[in-house]
C-alpha cells in the first residue's frame, strides 16, 4: 500500500507542476482536482479563448489495481516520462487512452 500512496503523491506533484503554466492565449484558468479517496487526479482548463468557451481535462489519471492509469494526457510531451523520473516504474503505468487490450490490468 505504501507504493500506492507514493504513486498518488507523485501524480499530484506532476499535475501541480503543469498547473503553474499559463496558457499562451485566451483567458484560461488551470485548476488541479485531487480526489485522494477515490484516487482520481486531474488538471482542468476553464475559460474563454477567441470568443469560445474552453473547458475540459488536460490531464486525467486514476490509480487502481496497483497501477497508474493515464486516462487522458493533453500535455504536448506527455506525462509518463515525468512519472517515471519521479519513481513510478514503467510497468506500473497504463496508457488507458490507447485501445490496446494487452495494457489492461488482470
């Protein structure tokens, strides 16, 4: 269970890192959403750009089955390298946004 708590802290650290960047255009706010009870973590964008409403996830990660599931990754370079650099083993990361049955947890 200690690994799971460590994974949660690493995911929050990575999301908080990306939350500090201001989008290059528009009036867009970045909000972190950390749900430790259900182990769901997100970086949300909300605001206006060129007269259009902007809202949605930039990052959405869940932790279950002792793995880190990247449900959505809207960061240009992706967050998996950040997660690995901070201590999450590659074999504990699942790219849930890819349709590949071999990546599902057993």
